[in-house]
């Protein structure tokens, strides 16, 4: 009886490109990326699109451009952070821009397993690079210490917005699936200057891979950081921020709003 690819253990499969991807390299790669991405990229096993939440993620990808092609000097940026927990090793720092058309452009995704002081340093470095309006950091139980630590550790110039994840994550209108609605409507742009290799480990590729696999992938840190950024921006721009000033890219107005905390 012929087995489906899923049923054949990797140790019994034969690599088709021995020079580059021998068995050892394949096993290493499988450990480095999650199973779903590995199956998709290396075993021609797609998972059912029916199960995927972000079916339209590939609609956002634009090749041959960088984020700089979509912004001007006044374009506001937002940074968001999904912190690792005891059970999840990855921390992701996600930065996007909101252009004059209200489209959101993925600018930068940093990912790493950092200690709290290292994380603070990375957040500070991203802040200095992009000068975002604010940095939204999840403030759930285990993570509450970082924003507090940053305030007293010489990072108090960074406008940190605590973000609380709860039932909002699964809310039909504002939860993770609202990102798919935005993708369908062409509101997100993920620029790639060139095509990255399938096993590229860069932050933006990891976001795309996580989004394609969600909710079946083994990690969702980048997806979470993406959603936190989108939601924190919506909350801020919908309340005491003057959304017109921001979407018009009024730098002065955007700057004056940086005092918020
Ligand atoms: Zn990449």
C-alpha cells in the first residue's frame, strides 16, 4: 500500500538534492523551522488552506521594493513587542509604517532569545533606528517586569504603551482574524527587495512563514507581535490620537503625540 508523504518518517525519505540538502542538513533544517514550514518547503506537503487563518498573507508580499518606497519623511511608524515566556523562547520586535493611504507597511522584524536587559537594548536600538510613535509591549503577568525595568534603566525616553492580551485576541472584529480582513482588503504590504531563499531565517520571512502556518505552526511570536502592533495602533489612533493628523503624515502632530505614555 502506498503511504502518503505525511506517513513516511523523515529518516526513510530520500533527499532529492544531496549536494546541498543531505539527510543531516534536512534534519537540522527541520529542527530550525517548524514542522509545517518544513513540510511545505521541503516535502511538498502543503497543509490544507481551509485550516489557515491568514489565507491572504501572500497577497501582501511585493517583490522588488523596500519599505522606503512607500513612505515619506513624515510617515509614522509603530513598534510592537511580543515577549517570550518561560514556555516560549522567542521574542519578536515588529515595526511597521502607516502611509498616507492608510496602508500598513512591514518595516522590520527582529527575533531572538534574549534576556530582559538584552531585550531592552534591542527595543532601544529599534526605537533609535525608526523613531516610532510608540512601542507597544504586552503587559501580561510574566511580562509586566520589562516595561517597568526599562523606565528605570535609562530607557525612559522610549514611549512604551502597555498592551493587554485577553479575550481581544479571539474577538471577531479586533482579534487575530481582523488581520486577515485587512490582508483581503490589501491594507498590508510586505516588501521584499529580492526573493529570499526558502530557508531564509530573516525576521520578515519568519513572520510570513508563521502566518502561512497559523494556527498549526509551532510558533506564533511574530504573528502575535504583528497583531499587537496593529491593535495598539488602532486603539491609540481611535481614542485620544488625532487619526487625521497621523494618516496625513503630519510629522509635527505625530511628534507632539509622542509625549503619551
Ligand atoms: Zn528572509
